[in-house]
C-alpha cells in the first residue's frame, strides 16, 4: 500500500485529482482506482492526510468508466474536467499520472464539498 499519497509521481493502481481554490481550499476530489474498494480507501486516506473532515464532502458520482485505448490518466488527459473546474474558480491538480497498463475499465469516485454543492445549486 502506498504511503506517500500526497507526493506527485507515476502511479499504477490509483490517482487523486483535486479542484482547489486560490487559497488552497480543496473543494473537489476525484479518485481513479483499479477497484471500488481501492478507490474508497484512497479517498479516505487522502481526506485524512489533508486533514479534511469526510462529512464536509458529498459523493456525487461513482462507478466504472471505460478506458479502453487510453494509456494514462493525468491532468493533461482530463481537459474537460479542468475546464469545468476552471469555470467554478478551481484549479485541477493531481498526485501523479496513472498508467492504465491495458486496463479496459477503471473505477472512479467523485466528491465535492458541501460549500461547492450549495454554490452550484
């Protein structure tokens, strides 16, 4: 199990994307991982390591995504997500590049802060 979740690097089983405000406040979290169990574990560890209370975030999307034909998932491959977050005043960051190694699907879980949820409603 990886212990350096916050360090950007090459990854092979899961990656975390975050949307942050200029003041550094995390408002958006998206985890890609090999399985639902691993995605939940990575999300929980990320929240813990960043000192974020899980109750301040709401899961808004989860499930398997088709990644057939893709080699990596990175901030550069997530152009639509980056643009969407920019419209909300957030900057997309990640803890590295996820190498898919021929995987056909990958699990994702997306959470947003209660504050962001109120803002977009």
